[in-house]
């Protein structure tokens, strides 16, 4: 039984309030942490933290911030209760309020009650506090299935974020506590992953320069003076969070794209492409400070018992660095130059062992189809490759990391042969992924490739 049980019992026996106290100078926001239907009425008792000053009979708005469908209700305050006493006005306290005529409305933990004129960021902060106070501070994320069923993706993501913040602030936990925290987090991650995959719609942040989901990664200094990159993640936003996102100053290189589940399982396929073609390692939700590992959402393809000729050509470990380089701002600040150099270093380490698709079209005869979109050349067949003139008038051949990129440039009349850069680079410079998003590809000459081999052999 919580600390407000006596207040609830008392308020359930109250008659409808008839006070006519005015509501001038009333400005507040209130996050719902618990709620109860008042007996024999259509009124609702809500418990939470008042930020600002609430007055009796104040007209207010209710907003279900964590719900994708925008939802607002107009009502007024019938009663204010604090520490078993009734008040006509109160400021910055944990209180119980009775709201008029909303007993049949879908109030929930995280619903926000506020007066007109409150800034959107204040509403957002009250929502975060209500989720944190209820699910993290009070329940310590030990939740029933009913608790989970009532929560949205927005709620779940924010709860996990706040729980991790709380745990990181604690002194180093002993082994039993670490195991408990891991168990709680694993369950919450699984529920959140299932909700994402079951969603009808979600939004992703794309980078206009690469045409792909933006990869979010941080570069951090090690104690030995070297640097490392955190695993790059894509960012998904719920529709509820998009309303907050749209109030912020936007990166001009970002754009939001709607990803629909649809009949073709579009969200699942989108995530699989982001992980196993683009090289993203996980998903961040609503700008929270954690990521769900890729394997929790889409299992990595298993090619153990598949003939090599049937394994599709993909290069996620290389594409990741191409995209990270391609999405960097154009200004050459010192810290950005350092990060770009780090990305190029990782890119070079992937180049020597990578296999690419070289677009090819036959001019006579037919190819023997292999079943994986590649083909075997028959004797005496003539063919052309996608070549041209590159830098310094050097002959250049186009190569692609996967079929997705190749089909962005060449139609179905083109086949491809599988080829590493080694063997091509003596005759041609190489242009990798020369799609309409040129910054998402790169140009390789012999000196760059030889440097890559040298780094790999160190």
C-alpha cells in the first residue's frame, strides 16, 4: 500500500467539490504517477508532483505524452489534497488531485496535466519524471506483465534510460545485484524489441548526404592516448517523440522517414538492411543513452551450410566506415579531421579482404545463372565492365559492396562478377558505390590500396 492510501480512502468519500476559488496566476505542470476512479462519480483521482502552482477549479489540459495518437482532454481541478489536508492552492508538492468528469478517459502513468501556456519542454520533462518516479524509483523496474502491457515504446525506452542512469550513479554493486540488474534489463530489452517489431509505424533519422539511416557513434580517447569509436547505431523515433523532436533545432543533414510494418514486414526488413548491409550495430530509441543490440531485433544471417556461390555479397564492416565518413560535416575542424582519419584507418583495414560486385553485361551469348544473382562466364562470351575515366585520366572500374547499391545504378539487364580489389587495382583505379550519394562511396587508387594492405599486415 503506497503513502497515499489514506488520502485515497478519504477522497473516495468526498462529495463533489463546489468551491468557487478563482484560478488566476495558476501555472503548473503535473505528471501522473498513479490514478484511481473516485467512487460513485465520473471523477478521477491522480497522484503526482506539481511543478508550479495549482489552484482549485483551475481549467487544465490532459495530454497522454507517451502515446503515439495525440490526445488532449479539457477538465478542471475539483480538489487538492496534501498530507491528508485539503488546500485551495499549493506549489511544488507531491499531491493528489481530483479531476472533473474524466473517469472514463484513458489516463495512464505519464499522462500530463497542465495549464495553457506551459512550454512543450516542461511537459516533456514532467513526463520523464513521472515515468522515472513510478517505474524506476518506486518499483525499481520490478514490473508485472500488466505493467508492461500498459507501457508504450516511448515509456519503455525512457524507463530503461532512467534505470541505467540510476544504476550508473550507484556504488559498484555486488554480484547478486549485478545479476538482478542484468535480469531486469534483459527482460525490458526483450519487451522493447518485441514492441518495435510489432509496431505498425516508426520513424528513422536518415542522413541526406548518404541516403541511409544516420549512424550515431562517438569517438573517445583511451588512457594510452589512442582513440576508439563506439559501435555505430541507427536512431528510431516513436510518433509521440517526433512531437518533441520537432521542437528542437534540427541538424540540416537529417531527415525523418516513416517506416511502415505493412504486409511485407517492412520494419524487420529495414532493420536487417541497416544491420547487415550498412553495418549498424544496434538501435537507439528517442535519443536515449542506450542501444538495443542488433541481434536482439534481427538475427545475423547464418551461412554455415550454404555453398559459397550462394552466399550473397555483403560488406557491412566496410560500408559502416564509408557511411560514417560520408555523413561527416564538410568543415575541416581539427577534431573532425582526427575522427575522419580514424574512420579512414578502419576503412583501409577492411579493403584487402573485401569482395565486391563488378557490374558486367554480355555482348553475345548467354551466362550460366548461379541462383544468387551472379553468373558463370561460358567460353567465347564477350562482355563489358562498368569502366570509365577516373582521376588524372586513369582508367577506372566501378565496384559495389552489395546488390542494393548496384541496383541503385544499374538495371536488371546487368549481371555482376565477384572480385576483390586485388587483381583489379594494377589495371584500374576503383570507384566503390558510385551511386547518386557520392559521399557514401570512395575512390581507391593503387597507393591507397597498398597502404591498406600494409596496415592489415602489421
